[in-house]
């Protein structure tokens, strides 16, 4: 990485070919918090990585600060895991080691993003994990960014003793129950002064908004709370 070339430009170049939705202002926010929290003795967690756009920004921050790993937890669905619901929206279910994990069952995926962004991705790659792995290799981030094909509960059960987080970015299932549970699990590991960040906050998803309102804003557990971009909300733990 180049210390004098604007980081926005470096992120834009790194993600230009990676399918996904995270816009540059949000990626810059995530990068900045991950980079500036490097004095905390913890790693970075991402729940919901898709093909790796936000993971690249987090990985660049970990690498540039020479501190911490980025753990990326996703069910990494393949094409055949997706199915159409009766109302025309889409969901997926992934079976791993005999256990089936459903996603987007309550807050389903609208037909438009499925047809415009999700289905075409599977014409380029065999699955999201292949796209993610390639994105990390292309950007020389495979030594700091690690994918885990599971849900957050499965990941949390297997972390080492003293596992701690300086930052977590939540961008998985967008139902209230899922986000509330994600917050509970992240809080087991989030250090004082560490950041919890959310995609799709206070934009189009009532479940995400309600979970943040109740379990972050109203909880009293966070000292700084701010909507940073159109859909990225961040909070710093007391
Ligand atoms: C909006 S995408 C993430 C986009 C990504 N952050 C980016 O910047 O491109 C949401 C991701 O959450 C994953 N996901 C949904 N429900 C999940 C769950 N219960 N556990 C783990 N991953 C889940 C999906 O597989 C999908 O890759």
C-alpha cells in the first residue's frame, strides 16, 4: 500500500471488480474506524461478507495498521441454495455438516436486487466463497482476512480463549431477531472503546432499525452513536 496515495482511491481500485453493494463512503468509514482503533488489543469481525467488498476495506486497515486479523463470517451461499418464495422474493438455506441454516426467511430479498445483482454473480463465480477468496488474493490480503463458512453462533463457539474485538461490522440477515442476536454475540467480545457498525441502518429495513434502537441506542452500553453515511450506523462501546 502507498502511504501518500489517497486511501479512498486505493479502496476504489481494490473493489472495482468485486460484486456487491457497499458504497465508497461506507467503506471509507469502516476503514477509518478499523485503522484508528488499532491501539485496542483486538481483532475485527465482519458478519456478512458476500464477495468481499467491505472485507477488503477492513483488511486494508488491518494490514496498514499492522494490527489484528479480520474474521469474515458468512454462510457463503451457492447458486442452488437460493429459492423463490410465493410472493416472488428470494431466500436461501445452506446445509453444512448436516445442519441447515436458513437466511432471509423473515426479511426476504426483493426480486429486483436478486435478479439484478445476485443471480448474475453466479454466472461469474461458482459461489460467493470463490469470489471472496479471489478478491483477497488479488489484493494481497489473504494473510490478514479469513473467511468462516458458518453463522455467528457457530463462529463464536469456536473462538480461542481471550478472543477480543476492536470492531465488528454487522451486515448479515436483516430481520430484527437476527440483528438482536448478532449484537448479543458481538458484545461478548467487543472491548471497551471498540466499535460496532451496521449496514442498512435507518434506511430500508425496520428490523435492523429496531434492533439498533433497542439494543444499542437505548441500552446505555455505548458512549458514541452516529449515523455516518446513508446506511451505515456506528457506536462506540463504553
Ligand atoms: C448484503 S450481503 C453482505 C455484503 C458485504 N458486506 C459487502 O460489502 O459486499 C449479506 C451477506 O450476509 C450473509 N448472511 C445472511 N444471513 C446470514 C447468517 N444467518 N449467517 C451468516 N451469514 C449470513 C449472506 O450470505 C450475504 O453474503
